[in-house]
C-alpha cells in the first residue's frame, strides 16, 4: 500500500507526546487515511460532487 502520511511528521508528533511510532503503526495509520478518503469520495459522489469536503469525512 502507498504511504499517505508524512512519517517524519507523525513521528515528531508522537515524540512530542512522549511516544515512539513503530513502522507497523505508521502503515496502519496510512491504511486508515486511505479508507477515510475512499468513504469520503463515495459520499461526495452520492451528493453529485467531485470535491471531497470536510462534511464527507
């Protein structure tokens, strides 16, 4: 699967909260982003739009 998150930024955020990120967690996070976009795209399409808006997420 493609990477849909900026790993360095995610790791930086986790680090600022006192955590570390495993590569498997980053892969899962990227998968979640892909699922959210897929779902939001379907909702936008159902509403006759080609633009995903915040209300679709």
